[in-house]
């Protein structure tokens, strides 16, 4: 997906560009290509971005450590404000506390919108925090040999000997 030059978007029919895609997103490891549709509309002082996309990713279960496939399906929409002053950000201001109104995505009206990066972010946000292969997953099964005292690291051997002397 090619970045969209925002001033050129104002000359598009209905100031809208629609991208139908079926491709890999850089940086996102997926089992299948990401498929979907993305629509970007220039609304004067903001961009209205909406998409529908899906793919399959391979995740690792946090309980049993087995890999499993998970379908990611998203339908995000977002308003991205266009602000001339975004090009002139003082680096000192980047090290200050942010107010809630500062937590809005802003682009320069003379800049580019990167649909691949936007989709990467939206898909990454949809990845489950708690990755379980099944709700009933019991985790790693412990065998009897795993419950026996593990072999000590030789660096701790003298401490183990001292511990045994104190018991006797």
C-alpha cells in the first residue's frame, strides 16, 4: 500500500480514496495475507478513516505454550486531525506531561497518510492480551519427575551442603 498524499486527496472524487487490499503488512507476522477494504475521506480539517480487515495469526498459549491460530477481524474507524503546526513541534515539548486532548492523532495537511502503518497499529491493538488456545486449557502438565527436587546449579552446591548440616 502506498502512502496517500493528503493534498491530492482533496482532488479525489468526493474527497475519498478507497483501497481494497490482500497483502502482507510489514512487521506483522500473519499466516494469511491481510484482506479488506480501507476508506480515507478528507473532511476539511480532519481525515475520516474506516476499514474492515481480517487475517489469521499464529499465537502461543500463555498456559501450555502450544501454538494456535487466531482469526483477527477488525472494523475500526478513526478521525485524524490535520494541523499545520504539527510540522513545527519543539523537541523540548515532547518531554512534558500530556493533557488528554493531546492524545489525538494529528497529521500535517501537506503530509502523507500511511495506510499500511495505520492497519498495522489497528491489528496490533486487536491481538488478545491473554492468549489462550482454549478457555479450558489446563496448562503444562507436571509429571512426577518434575515434582522431585530439581538438580541444583553447582554454584549453589556449597549453600545446599550448609543447609543440610544445619538440619542435622
